[in-house]
């Protein structure tokens, strides 16, 4: 009789406990084996992904710790992309500028800056990114959501990845 394998299912991850108590992570796919159109068994392809999974878990914990730190201090933390568009804003933006953090995502930092400061801010940010060096105490006038001016000292470090 001819043995044929049906298509493999989507992969899934599972953790297994080794005899020594260690956790082993596997990525597995399972499929049916049929003989004469009758199921005769399964085929399982598993790959050890323990190292990758441990790295993912550690990264997730580090990100969680960072967010907890950033969201509990008095400074406003933000992240912008290479086009000066916000990709992250800490909750302090609400108290300092009247913007919910999610309201800033996708907006340009330059839209908040006083017009006569825009060229200076662009130059400092561009130089910082190109030189891969932090900028320190860049003073700028930023507009609150209600229109009044807020003078801010900003410092930052380019993240290039």
C-alpha cells in the first residue's frame, strides 16, 4: 500500500518540562499519514526553539520594566522615527501638553514646536541621528493642546536599528 502524507498543520509552540526541571520550548507541526485513504498515523516535525524563546521572554520583561519606569517618573519620554513622527509617548504628555499619548502617535514633533524653533530643532535632530550622538538640553517652545506655550528642555539619544 502506498503511504502518503497530508499537508502539515500550522506550527505551534509548546513548552515541555525536562526530567531535570528545565523548560524546553519546541515549535511543532503535525500532519496525518494515510494508507489507502485511511488515517494510519501522524507525522510531527519539532524544532527546539528554547534559546530563541528565552531571548523573547527576557526582551519582553526588559520592555515591561522599561515601560513601568518611563510611565512612573515625572519626565515626558517620547520616541520619534526618522521623519520626526511620534512612535511612542509616555503618559506625562497629558499633564504637560494636554495630549493623550495615543493622540500623539503618528503626528510630527515639529507640529508641536513654535514656528521659529522648527529649523533649529530639525537641525539638532538630524545632526544627532547622523553623528549617532545624543543631544542635550535642547530648549524649545512646544504648544499645549489648548494653544499656550510650554518651554521644554529636551535631551535624547538616537536609536538606530
